[in-house]
């Protein structure tokens, strides 16, 4: 597979990045990655050390990714929407020796630095922050030549569990992943529009690593807007992009005269995933853009299947046929395969070359695997032709706007409020977001429900959690449905509120 350095040598003046914070040619991006690798070495980091990255869609994010790949560091991009407490847990847990940030998320980064004692190196791009060295100054005195002794790095993203704190999805350096495959058939001269935040696994792989590896230009959006997306497609002649179903919904909700105002005929490949896409929404996207819409089923832990437009139209609702034999199976709790069309747990094969572990959590790792296969708890079936259909998802997982939300931490935040006796946070259908977060609350005996209290509970969560995790609505109930052992019947609640 080509490397960034190959394009820097063969097409040095071609644009690699176009972003609100600046552009980079392939030569500039390659040189800055080398400078940062030298700078981190000079500040005491050695191969195998961890680097945390809290940054918007900024050239410094990309330069950090490539510097870590060359210097043998384990890179953990952190969701900058998190509170300082949530983010600092990840920076500390990943054992970061260095923290790199951009000025737009300096408040979160500052909080992380205060709570991660092992982090001795702190660098910020785009401005001045007390306790941080300027990114530009760190690079200024370093060589743009490659390291004399490069070492392959790795990326460890964090994914929340159904209980407890987030866990790092760890693979050894050099492990084979989807990034080695040219998804979308990118070529030099193509232009990929990155619509989502690079700290997420899908944009990092599909909208950065893959396009750049094959010589395409990447246009970075710093925040998503439907009409702005169409403007950028026309302005830059975008050929490829990756989206989530919420973006489809918003694009289709634009007035016809706005959608027709922009020329999107350069598009050849639109990839989507991260959340279920309603059949009518996807059908309308294909009618509008043509048969260029592809879907995948995957997670941070691994990739299951892809499906093109023509195949999907023949099998509406499928998330595709696994791209390798036995890549996906449907089985029971023990992983025993089930017959075609019988609903069970969906398992994805994780071959030895790409095997992951949950960082510092052998128990969670072991519980996720059945031999070579792991499950995220999604439920579905394979038809007679081998096409995969999802009928439900991990028992408690909420997917809102393509982002996973695990109710356990929202439950925990609400239970801290003195008026709350018990709570069940669930996902309910939402036309725009796919699902919205609903808090079903049982109050203490001496507390009366009210709109004011509902608003207070939502604000209580927003102080403690990233806002996208917090309930949009609170419903009060006299008592929550419970099993004999006292556990709340969340499925019963979901069925009732979805109905």
C-alpha cells in the first residue's frame, strides 16, 4: 500500500488537506509529521509510549496521527465533546506521556493535563495556553527528514461499555485493519469530504487514512451543516464522502430549491454507517444521487459487511453480505451458529492479525469473544443468500446521530440527584437523529413531578456529561417495571415508549 511519504515524493505540491485552519500539500504534511516525530523523541518519548490527542478537524490532528505512526507511539484521539472529567479519565487510563491539543478545545485539554500525572509533555496548536508548549514552536527547530529508526505505531480508540467507564480497543502496532483496503477506490486527484469528527473510528479510517494513502485530497469540515456540505461538494469537486443517517435526513429536509442550487455531479461514492438507516431515507438518497450510496456494518472493534446501492435495492434493509467467507455469523449466546433467518446475536470474526483486546480489561475481552468471533450484542439474521439484516441492537445501546450512547453512565448521573429514587434511560425513535435519549424517572416518595423538575434533571446531567449523552426529555412514572431480582425491565419500557 502507498504511504504518505510516497505521495510527498511523487506529487509534493498536490493538496493533501483543505481545512478551515489551513491547507497542507503532501510535502508539507509529510514534513510536519516528521518534525513532530522528532520533537516528541526529543522530549523523551520512546516507541511504545502513549500519546493523547484532543483536537478539532485541524491539520495538527492529521500531523499528529502520522507522527505517531512513524515513531511507534500508541495514539488515543479523545472526543472533545466530553467533559474535562470524562476526557481526563481516558487520558489517564491510556497512560499518555504526551497530550496534544488544539486551541479550540483548550479548556478540556487543560482539565485533562491536571488529572493525568504521567502526562509530562503538553503541546497546543493555534494559540497560547498556560502549561502547554506551542505546536508551531515545537516543530520549528526540527528536521523534516524521516526518523532514522522509524517504528510502526498504533491507534487505540475508546468505546464505552454498557457498564462502567470507557475501554480502549487495543491492537498491537502493525495489526492489519480496514485502513489497508482502498474503500471507495480513491485515486490521486480525487477529493474526499470529511463530514464527521476525526476522533471517531469511521471518519479517521474512511475519511482520512484511506483517502490520503491513495493520494486523494481530504477536505475537513470543522462542524457539519447540510447546505455547507453541498457548497463544499460543488466548490472542491468532491468525489467521495462518508456520512451518517442523520446527515441524510437533514440533506433531504432542505428545500428543493436549496438542494438543486448546487452541482453534486462529481460525487462517485457516498459511504454511510454507524447507525441503522431507515429504508425510505436511503431510497430517497439513491434516487437523488444515483446508485453511489454504499453502507457498512462495523464498529471500532472490527468490520462486518458492505453493500452497494444496486444490491441494497434488491435486498432493502440489508447491511450487506460479509466481504469474507465466515466474516459474520449469527449464533446463540455460546456462539453456536443458527439457521438462515433465525434471529440471534451477530458475531464478527477477528483474525489473529487484527485481534483486539480491551485495554487493561481481560474479563471484558474474554466475555466478548467466542473463539475467533466477538459480539457487540447486536441482534439480527442472515438470509439464505448470506445477506445480513439487523433486527435490534445491543440491549441498552442508544445510537443518536450515529454516535453510541450507553445509558449506564446517564443512569448514574441522574441517580446522583436527590429527588430521584430510580431511573431507566432508553432510546426512543426520532425522525432526525434516529434515536433520542429519554429518561424514565421514579421519584422519591416526598417529591412531586413537574416540568420544572424535568428541566432541572436534564441540566443536572448536562453539568456532568457531554451534552449529546443527556436526555432530551424526562418522563415521570409511579414505579419502574422490575424483574423478580429487582433489575429494571428496560426492554419493556422501550417497547412501551416506542409504541
